[in-house]
C-alpha cells in the first residue's frame, strides 16, 4: 500500500525502507506509523535471510494498527471511482 501511494505521486524507491520513511509526504502519516512498518520489514528480512523468526505480539498488534491507518488514509485520499 505504501509503495502504491509513492508511485501514485510519480516516484519510485530504490530501497524498500524509503517507502516507509516518506509516508509523511505521501500520505501525511507520522513516524509512529512508518517506524512500526520499517521495524516489521526489518524483522521480516531477519526471518527471510537469517532464519530468525521471533514473533513479538505487541509489535504484531502495532503492525495491525499501522496498516489499518495506512489503508484508511489511502481510501480517503484515493477513493474508488
């Protein structure tokens, strides 16, 4: 969703973490959102590339809230036609 918002504005990111860090500019969302998404992406990379799969229930709950916020913001900014 974050990548789609960035591309909607005509930009492309070379690195995935940039997609999260520019959320204040693409969707008007603050660091409380992009830091959660960035941390989860980092955890995903650790699981994928190093086999470190440690599920943090609090981080998972924060991820659900952050993604719900991103989705709601996208739906408000880019309503279906």
